[in-house]
C-alpha cells in the first residue's frame, strides 16, 4: 500500500471503503443506490433532504462496530473509467448489479471487464429477485464463465440476492462489501496531515460559484485550507455533506462539496492542500501552462502494434493488451479463441482486457487509454465521439473484415515480425445526408465529408450504426455540384455513386481506404 510505504504503519487508520455501482442499463443501479441511501436514513432525521453531491456515506453496524461506507452516486462504469483515464482511481470495490430476470447482458460484461482491468474486487448484487421470472442461480452460473465464482460454489466472489424495489437484503449487501474490504484490502490512511484527494464532480452554481465534490483520500480537509484541484485554486470557504449539512472538517473517504475555488475542476482532478494560498495559485498556474503546451503538442503517443513489436525485439515489453469489438458475438468469440491459441514465447503475454459486440465507443477508447491497449474492430467502426477521442489520444484502432487478417497481424507482432510493406489506411469518412435516385447511375449518396479526404480511386465501404454492411466497393462517381472531381475534403459536400450498390440510407457512413507504403523506421 502506497500510504504504508510513505509513512509507516503507526500513523495509519482504517478508512471506509469507496464503492461504485456498475451494471447493464435498467438492471437497477439507480434504484439500488437510492435503496442503500434510504436504508440508512435515521427515522425523522433532517426530513431526509438528500442532496446530490456525487457521493454519499452510509453507516452500518459490523461485529459491534459502526462503520462507514462511501458510495459514488454516479452509476455506471463510464465515469469510473473516465476518471481512471485521468489517472485517478477512487473506487475500492465495485458492486456489479445484474437483474435476475435478464441475466448478464453486454454492459454487464463491459462493466466487469472495466472493474477487472482496474484490479477492483467485485461484489455481485443479483437484483429484482422479487420478480416472478427471477433466476438468481442462472446469474451465478453465467458469471462463472467470467471468473466470478460464487463463494457457495467454492469461489471467492460474494453474491447477494436483493430487491432494490422491496428493500430486500440491502443490509446483507452492505455487509458483503465490508467483508470484501476486510478480506483482501488494506484500506488505511493517515488522517493527521494536510488533505489530498480527488474531485469527483464539479459545477458552476449561480449563487455559490464553482462547487466541487471531493473525495478525501488522506489527511483531513478543513474550512479555511488553501487548496488546488487541477487548475482551480482557492480557499475552502464552506463544506456541505450529502444531507446539505455544513461540515467543518472531512477525513479520509469522506465526500464533501467544497466552495471557494476559482474555477470548476474536472472529474478525476487531484486536489491537494497547500501551506499558503500563494502556493496553491502558483501550482494551478503552472499546470495551466503545461496543459496549454500539451494541447499544442500533437496527440499523445500511445503504443501501436508496430511500437509493440519494436519494443519486443528490444526486450522492453512483455504484454500486449487488446480490446476486441465485433459485429456479431460468434465472430468476437472465434477471434478471441484463435488469438489465445497463438503459440508464443513464454515471456510474451497476450491480454484481452475487454471484448464486446457493437460499434467502438468512447468508453472502449478510454479503457484503451488507461491500459495502453490496441483496439481491434471486426466489421465495426468507432462512433464519432470515439473516433475523435482515439485520434486525440493516439490510440491504435485497427479494422478487419476477416478473422485471418487480424490473427495474422497480431501473430506476426507477437513473434517480433514487423508488418508487410503495405497497409490499408482510412483516408476519408463521409456521412450520407440525402439519397437521390437516378435511373442512369443508380442511387447517389448526398454526403458531407466528416474527416480526411474522399478520393475517386479509393476503395469504399458502407457503415450503418457502426457496423460494416458492405465492403470493397468502387466509387463510380464523385461529384461536387455538377462537376466530376478527383477528391473532396473535410466539411465539403459531395455526391457519391457506388455503382450497382444501392442499399444506402440517410445516416450511413461511407468510409474510404487506400493502400499506402509503410514507413520503415
Ligand atoms: P439503471 O438503469 O441500472 O440505473 O436502472 P434503474 O434503477 O433506473 O431501474 C430500472 C427499472 O427497473 C426501473 O423501472 C426500476 O423501478 C426497476 N427496478 C429496479 N430495481 C428493481 C427491483 O428490485 N425489482 C423490480 N421489480 N424492479 C426494479
């Protein structure tokens, strides 16, 4: 534990675990967070006026001792991974919510992959057991395949059957969280020093200015402390807890809403208390300058498959992390299976940190950023946000339409062989805004070019909702107004004819690729 190394055992005190609730949409994350909060409201207390400050604490008697648990009040794994992408890990334990009637769904798998990639232990809440068609044992069986084996079956994951609706077994769930914390986690921090922690949520409030909810990770935060959070600085003018109550100090794992910052920090920004106001301001200004420079510099360098191979030859890396997204689950599984069968040296490890069906999302790109992974898209593409983010972060996203192609590239890379001289690169993406029927040319796609350049002699494919629906098409005609042109650049409109291929709709994307010679380094 970092804290223990920093300051010796004697100053450390037990701190509450910090918990995030994840799971598939509609499986009851929000309702469960409400049930947990309500289970704790003492009868008649403050009229139960809860504030949404992004996190809250509950108290639970465990082996005769009152213990606190902190819940992050933003359900889902997206915020969790977005914060990790900024270098912040706030969560100690993840509650994976699975509806007992639905069983595991794509986002269940996504959530558990994200938690596992972060090395965060999981407690499974099998929710909606009040429903007639609830099948909690099926959920247990399904999750076994993902390495979550229930204690009653000899594994080490705690499963608790709950009903958020009927407030059933909420206490047992909290108990399971505490047992998981005590079993393997050394959750301690020194409360007797200047505070540091993470901003988990922030906003601009009309009356109060910048307000940020911060989670204290060590030390104690007090009103009057000079602080810097990201590029925001100031003095703690006032602090509120989740019940809207004024607090004057906050110890480790306590979430509080802080007023007094000069601007709004971002979720995942680290905050520290400084001795003087001046120091806080100087740090903030320095950070601001660094950020300006960083955004001027081109996209950050992430590992690409080529970099990996080169580093491997130099003995500098051991593992290649992959994220696989595909259009159908069969293809994803087949690809994963074949990849894991690649026979490589024991010193090299291939880790598939996430797999799923559907377009490549921003959340996939975030995960790739955090764990320096390469994304394999099998007949799928990134959505706009994911594409922009991948470009900004320099994430290597590779597209394949045959399993063999992907397999060959990864295998060559793992065996230290650089790729062949030519590779297919994306040259342009156009969005279809209108479809014109022409008896002479077939359907013409009225497009706007979204990125790169569409060229007349490129190879085209059609993408609908992130899935490739037609590949290897030739561009039959490329026009601006009435003129035939050889290329059309970003933000310009054009008409594209794909010859005999007529199955196009408004909203589809036409992507073009070209073969280019690979630069050899
Ligand atoms: P989220 O998308 O995971 O945050 O899911 P919500 O908390 O919004 O719940 C989705 C739906 O499931 C809502 O209509 C809830 O009322 C319902 N729901 C949540 N928990 C339970 C439960 O324990 N039993 C039943 N029957 N319905 C539930």
